[in-house]
């Protein structure tokens, strides 16, 4: 285990994406605006077409931190496999798992760092955006300059509170207070082992050494569903304690159609059989 220092460890953001470049663009622009830039980005691409590759090449040339693009052929939902490649490729001591359909607050990395402790993992929550708001924020043909402007306006100090309150009253976001209130680290954040609540693969973090010790995510899970819970529970079986990132690390989750869930109940039963 890396010798713990609250500010000294380097972070790798493992950013999962698949064929939604306009959303990925907003996500990357929000990472550009981080107050803590001691991190790298590894994009774990589960088979996107060349539009995504071109976007990443364009952004990487003028970005404040390094971006690595890992890609695998599209043979269905194989998120675990590409994330494991990202874990292996990461140079950071600490991993933040993030999805490319999420926008992060300017202190997202700083908050994950603030809550990080040895032998702990963090699972954060998300704030859901409406279909209309999502379409307004990331139309398919939006330029780089427009995407950057969206992020700057969304989190501008003058518009932030009024804009969020208006969105909440209009039903365009499902929560407001977690964006406005940041609570300290405290024992109340600790979860008992094997609790399903608030395990979101789009917003969680752990030490790379712990992830390697359990051989990463289980690639035998087929289709969408619960590979993230399985990962968390196996870390807990290793002795890693889960703490909540709520009211600290919330992400804004863009609306999209739900993934086919044919395998969800099978995957859930697999996880339950292990605990």
C-alpha cells in the first residue's frame, strides 16, 4: 500500500465510454475545470467508432492533464474488460471510476482525495438530469468551444445557485442539496459490508493496489448489471471498508435510454450467491 499522505498520492480517473462523444466531451470539459489537477485520465472505450477517437485526439492536444485512450472492439457490453485494462495501465496510486455520461463538479477530484483513507473505498451518488435538460446541454453537433462554455456557465459562481434552484423547481434535476452542501469525513459515512445501496460504477474510487489484489472487475459478467456491486463486495471481503461519498462527490448524470437488462437478474443472483 502507498504510504498515505492526504495530498501526495496521484490519482488515475478511469473514464468509461461508448459511442456518445457529445456527452464525453462535456465530461472531459468538466474535468478540465478541476481545482485539483494531480491526476491522469484513462479513457476506457468499449468499442466506440472513430468519432470518439477524433474527439479525444483533438482534446488531448490542449488539456491540463494527460489523457490515454484505451479501446477494444465492440463485442457487446464488456465494460469490465476494458476497465481492467485501464486499471493495469494506470500510473496513479488511487483510482476514480467515472462514466462518460456524467458531468463532475469543479471539486470532484478534490473531494474524492479528501475522503480517501487507507483500506477504504468510496461510492458516490448521482444527480439525474431530465431528457430535455440533457438535450439542451449536449446536442450531437456541439463544438468544442460550445461544450467548454456550457461547463463554465453551469458552474459559474454568479449563476450556480439561481440556476440550480430553477432547474430543481422545474423538475430538470432530481436533487439539489448535495450540490450545495459538502459534509466532512465522519464515521456516519461508513457502510456495513454487502449493502447494495448507492453502489454506482459511474462514481466510485479505491486504491489501485486493492483493486489489483482482487484482480479487478469480474469479466465473466455478461451484459449490463451489478458488476460494480460484485467489485465492491469483493473489496469488502478483502477487508476494505466502504464509505459514502454523498454530499461530497455527486456527479450530474445525463439522461439516456436504459441499457438492455436481460442479464440483470442473473447477474444479481450471482452476486447474492457470493455473499
